[in-house]
C-alpha cells in the first residue's frame, strides 16, 4: 500500500471487555386499541423521520472528499459533542475514507443508543459501512479483513476501548455494494455513553472524542498498537 501524508496518531490499546451485541396482551377495550394504533402510527412516522434524517446526513458526508488510511492502515476521526448535547440522542457520520487510492471505500457512523431493557441506560454505538467505489470491480468481495474500532483514551494512559469486527460476520454487509452503501456492521453497545459524557472523562477532550479505525491487512493480532498512546 502506498504511503500517505496523513498524520499518524500514536497510542497503545487495551482489549475491550464490552461484549458485542445487536438490539431489539391483547386488550379488551376498543379505546385502548385505538390509542395503541395512534401510538404505533406516531412511532412509525418518527422512525421514518429519523431514517430520512440519517440518509440526508449520509448524503452530505458522502459528498466530501475521501480520506486515505495512513501507512499503518488506520485513520482517526474526531467527533464533536457539545456539552448541551451530552444528554440528547445524536448520530454523526465521518467523512468517507478509502483503504488506498484504488481501494475499498468506507464511511463510519457513531450514535447514542438506549438499552431496550433499560431505557435509562445509554450506549455509544459505532458502525461502519462499505460504500460503492469507482474501482470495486478490481477488489475482492466479500471484504476479507478484520476491522478494529477504537475509542481513544486521550489522557495518555492507553486505556482505549476496542471492539473487533471479524471477516466472517454479516457477509451481506461485506459484499460488493450495489447501492450507494451497504448495510451497517458494527457494535451497538460499544461502551456506556457515560464513558464520554461523564465529568473528567479520559475519552473526551475539548468536547471531542476520537474513533480510530484499523484494518488488519497483515493479520497483526488483537493488539496491533500495544505500545502507542494518544494525548
């Protein structure tokens, strides 16, 4: 892979202990039934609105110039989270990025997610999608490499939170994109949202948290940045 001028952000990593997971009486009173029907309709409209908003955000981000992985096969994206937004739901896309000039194209999305069993518990979710690229006909599909996702510790202690997406997961999401982008693949419960929104968080600095993507082309193992730190 050719060298790129992108600045390398160095830090070491510690394997995450957070598990990967994917989320999600008949009544006798006709009034209750009607109430539920209205409620369900409202929920469906809200869901469609949120999906439309997400699609619009993707379209805007997709129009930006693609970035390239650095010489370590990784890239870091900053996500800004205002203090006023800490307790609100959010969804943000990264700029699109490519593994090389003629390589695979991806886009990253982070969002807040409520626990289906406990609405008071929120998580940071991190997803990645293959995006249709100009040179897909030259590439191997399904995408055959392991992807590491890092929430960077910005204190210099190297306490990064890491999750791994294996190449044997969700083949359809790793297939050659036929539409603008494939379905997302990633980690719903990446870490508790409190990791970034609590006071003194080592993962939030100047209202910015960092997500690093590393694609393991050389099968370097579970801790490819063992001795690196980021501050």
